[in-house]
C-alpha cells in the first residue's frame, strides 16, 4: 500500500512539474509576442533609387523591401562631422550584429554626397576604416543628380547641392525606414546614441 502511495506521489509530482514547465514556456512566448511595437510616427514614403556600393554591386531600393534601413549621408574627405557620423554608425552596426539583425532584417546605408570623388574603391577603403560589413553596411555612390535628389526631396532633408568652389554641404541627420519602405525617424546625430537606434530597429523589425 505504501509503495502504491509513493508511486502516486511521484506521478503527481511529475505532472505538476510538467505543467509548471509548460506554463513558464507559454509565459515566455507571450512576453516575446508582446514586445512593445514602435511608437515612431509614419512620416512619408522613402524614395526609390538605384546606385552602386563599395564593391561595385548595384543596390536598389526595391531589394531592401522587408528590411529596416538606417541611412546617413557622408563623404570620404570630410574631416569634421562625417567621422563622428560613421563612428556612431559603426556602433549601430555592432548592436545590430549582436541582435542577429544585420544583413538579414536590417541594413545600413551611407550615401556619398561627393560621388565624383567617392568611387567604389575609395568607398571600400573608407568603409574598412570603420569595420563596415560589406553585406550589412553599404556605402553608396552614383549619379550626382540622383543623390542630390535623395538628399533634398527624397528624404526631405532640405540640404542644398554642392556649388563649385564651395565646401560640400550635407546633413548630420540619420534616417530610419521601416520594412514597408516608410520613413519613421530623422534624428540629428547629436540627439541620439547608437543604443536608441538599435532598439528602434528591433521594434520595427519584429
């Protein structure tokens, strides 16, 4: 009789333990499903483009569908704000890689505002300085008119094009585009840190 009681006790303990495990698993899945969605507003549709990257590969806006894009505008001979922008973007790259998002669910784009000088080989050398993953962080160059259009009207940053004899003028803003090709955030570099960007990308990619 005592043996039967022990057997029943062990059975109840097993069932109870299994039920607890199932409950914990369900709670974990529920918490994952309830990750806070991004509260960033939809600003406008991101522009279309067709350019080439630091390896000479064509890159178009259509191939980015379904991925979150973090973009900025730089040029390789810039000695003031560009190294800071690229340094911050390098930190964003690290965070996205650690989150398992870089290349698969999120991509970084750096558009050159000096495309005549910034050829693919020049961009490749610049990219190496910041440890850029060529499949996750792509430096883009191409037609001057197209890049000026992206800067001023496509992403609505309102920056004037370069005037001969004048220093190149660009922007210190980042652009975050969601998986549906909608611009969601255009923060100034001095208003954010890399961690903020990574957290927003996680929400937009979820």
